[in-house]
C-alpha cells in the first residue's frame, strides 16, 4: 500500500513540475542579437517664425511611427520625439524604434507616404533613415 501511494504521489508531483515548465519560445520572437534599432529623422517645414508646428502630414511630437514587414505584419511602433529647429527654417523630428531582423521594412510615420527599405539597405546606412514632409 505504501509503495502504491509513493508511486501515485510521486507521479503527481512529477506531472505538476512538468506542467509548470515554460513552453517553447515562438520562432517569431526577436532575440537580443536579432534586434536592430532604426534611428529615424523626419524633416518638416517650420512655422515660419523659427519654431516647429504640426506639419501638413500630421508630423508632430508624439505622432505614430509603425514598422511592418513585407507581409504587412506589425514589427514595432514608436512615436516622434520633440522637434529641433534647423538653420534653414525646417524642423527635425527624431524617432527610434527597435525592430527584429527582416528582409524588408515599411516605415509609416503619421500621414506621410510609407517608406520602404531593405534590411541590407538600412544596415549599410547604420540603421539610419531620413524622411521628408512637405
């Protein structure tokens, strides 16, 4: 009787341990070495008085930045940072967005037309991209 109890209790404890183990990590999850940071800049017209106002395509601090892959799956998102006025009267809006490795990226900022880039193209530009509004 004691032997049967040990087998039943021991088997139950083993099953409980196996049940609590974490499942496999999905293959689509980015790993630390497969993640790159896109350093983007959007150049937009200034307000005409040396400051930065919301640009025609909705470019403003806090505007959305969405990056998708070649199949349209969302890879990452971010927002535009605070603008910096430039000497020519325009403004520079920065953003950074970590993305997993992909052959193709489509970057959508506010209401600007999307920018399509390849992973190799971004790598050759040190993961920097400049987009223009207006």
